[in-house]
């Protein structure tokens, strides 16, 4: 039998290793004048000002006053550069979320910050999603969302599901905001003017016969309403999570366990020992999460220490 501990972990791709600061530094090449940090900084500036399509190894090298070959000693592939650009632009989540009272206010703070991030760096939305976040900053955002839910009765899987839902909503809202911001820059129109123009276009082509429900919405003036549909959607999402958590705190069972719950006699579900046992399980889950958080912090400190040696 082959144990998991006997299997060598996969080697970190260079881009991810660079993000964590555990990749080997180049042995030769320009010193002082160039660094991975400076290369990424210039690439982000280029993407912010001219769009992601303007970013190439040659363009970044030209901005720095070096040849493209000089850059390849530091970043060996454009995909690695894009990964590091994403990491740089993403940054760390705002610490003020920790000062908010309750999980819901914490998540709203993180949601709003993510939306602003996409508006500031709209090219981030053009980068493909290739898997779970593995870089430090991207992981920090997910960790902050999970941390916001740490004291709730949600299970590990449920906390992850809520965090992903908030992240997805922020990305979608950020995509719309970034699109409006870009159109404002290119046309000189305000977002309100753009919305009014779109409403007029809808009014011309959407008929009662072809799109009765959409036509009714247009005539009701919903597209011109000052109410924000994206914020409304997020708040209702949080309402649902809040109601679900309240049910768990009352001793109600999870929807995923509905089959055996329906067969469970009411006197068992309401039994004091059962409630206390479930409360103990939640406390043990929280203790496990705290221990894992300490483990991650210790590993991070070790990596940083190794990178300095």
C-alpha cells in the first residue's frame, strides 16, 4: 500500500513559486536595475493604462529599458507574468473587515472591496479562471471570507460555498461596473447617460409580442431605477444564509441531511443531549479551523525565513 505521505508532492509551477517567493533567483543578469517586483509593477501599470492586450515581454522590457531576453532571466514565460500581475493587482483584502460587527457586515465589506478592485483593474476580468486560488493574495481574500464565517454554525463546505458565492457576485458586479467605466472613458458619457441610452435602445426593439415580461419591466422604468439590482441580489443571498444559520442555531438539520431528518422523531431532535452534542461538534470544528489557521501561518513564516536565507 502506498501512503499519501510516501508520495512526493507536485513541484510548484514557477509562476506560483515566484508568487510565494520560493523560486530560485536568476544567477546572472542586470542587478539592482531590475527585479521581479519591478517587472510586475511596470506590467500592471501598462495593463491599467493601455489594457491587457498591450502587455508583452517586449513592451515591458522596453518600458524598463532592457531587452526581452533580460526579462526571461526573471520571468520565463508570459503566463507566469500574467499570474504575478494578477497577484500584484489583487493585493491583500482590507483589514477593516475585521472591525465590522458580525459575519454579514464583514462579507459586505469584502464584497464592496472586490468590486472596487475590478473597477480599478478591469483587465483582471479578462484573465481566465484556471482553478482555485493558490497565490498568497488570492488565497488571502478567500481566507478573509472564510474567517468572516468562522464563528457561524456553517460546516466547512457551507462556509466555502458562501465565500465562493460572494466572490462570484463581486466578479459579476465588477464586470458590469468596469464595463460602464470603460465606456464612460471612451465616450465621455456618464453612467447615468449610458443607462438612459440603453433604455432607449431597448424601448425600440423589445416588443410585447416577442418579449412580454421584459417589455413590462421596461415600461415600469426598472432599467432607470436608482435601486441597485446587484446589491439587492447580494443582500437577498445574505438573507438566505442568515436564515439558514438561524435554523442551524435552533437545532434544525442541514438540507443535505433531509432524508434522515424526516425520519428522525421530534423528541430526538429536541433532546437536550442531542443539542449539546451538536453544539460540541460545532465547537470542535471551530477549534480545528483555528488550528489549521495557525498551521498555515507557521508554514508561511517558514517559507519567508527560507526565502531570506
